[in-house]
C-alpha cells in the first residue's frame, strides 16, 4: 500500500521569501503524485501533478515541484510567497488502479508580513 | 458553471441517527469519491465509484454507506454504526479512471454529532 509523509506540520515564512514544502512517498512502482491546497473550511484545489517525463513540474500560482526517485520525494517550491498563499498544503499519491488518493497529513503554511 | 456541490455545508446530528450527505456534479465525470478529513490527519478515502451502480470500499468504509443510481449523484450515509462521525466530509470526482486524472473537490460538509 502506498503512503505519504509530510514531515512539517507547520511552516512559517516571511512574505516575499522562498518556500519549500517536503513530501516523501512510499510506493512500489512509479506513482502518480499530486499537490493540493486547501483554504480554511474549503475544498481542495490541485496545484500540480506528476507521473512521468520532466522531473520538474510547473503548476498554478507560481508553484513548482521536483520529483526525485532516489529520495522518494516530491517537494513543492515557490520562489516568493504572497500572503494569499497561507493555507493547508497536501501531498498525495495514487497507484495505478482506479481508486482514490492517499494523502499526507498536510502542512499548514503561515505567512509573516 | 460546472462543478461539484455538497449540501448541507453544516450538519448536526444526534447520536444514534443516520444522516445523508449530498454530492452532485455536473462535470459529466464517471468516477466519484468520498473522503473524510480530521484535524491533523489529512484526508482518508471512505468509498469510491467508477461507474453508475458500482462502488468500492475505501480505507475507512465501516459505518458508512453509499449509492450511485445516477452518474451525477453520489450520496453518503453516515450510519449510527460509525463510532466517531464528527468530521469534515469532502466529495470529489474525476473524468475517468486513469491514475493521472485530476480529482475535483466539492466545498465539503462539516458534520457534528451532538
């Protein structure tokens, strides 16, 4: 069974600073990997996804993520955060079957002025 | 506007009562999913459906039931057998069955058991 670990429960970043959110996954084959963002009390919005090809994936809102097979990681980055980026971020993995996503426990991003 | 709607936004239930959460999509998606979210726990899959009249248990199906009589609707019933039902429930859908198909999420229903 697949699993996802997001080691950081909370991260605080100053506005304008760079951001990296960590994600490690466990899956026997090449996984489908996703990053979602959730504002308080809302549903989830997809930021980006990866399955194959270029290991650096560009997403919406200026986010990117890099897949590193050797480290089983799929870290999310943004060069300069904005106050509106404050939210909960979830990394998720999906196997090859037509079932649901397996989510990490999330990282809560706080933006300092 | 295409999307997923969930109702109600907030739901209160007394212990021992069954309650049904609504999920409707007008995206013409084949697959639909129910997730449960608890604080600090991420999302966990309850049930999913690949096609009308077919559904599969997810990781935490005990105490829940679903139906898929129409393509656009996938209601979730939280039964009295669910020991800790207070949570945020999210419905999602995807166009097809491929692993890379994006899952679109509804706004969620917050269920509180009194």
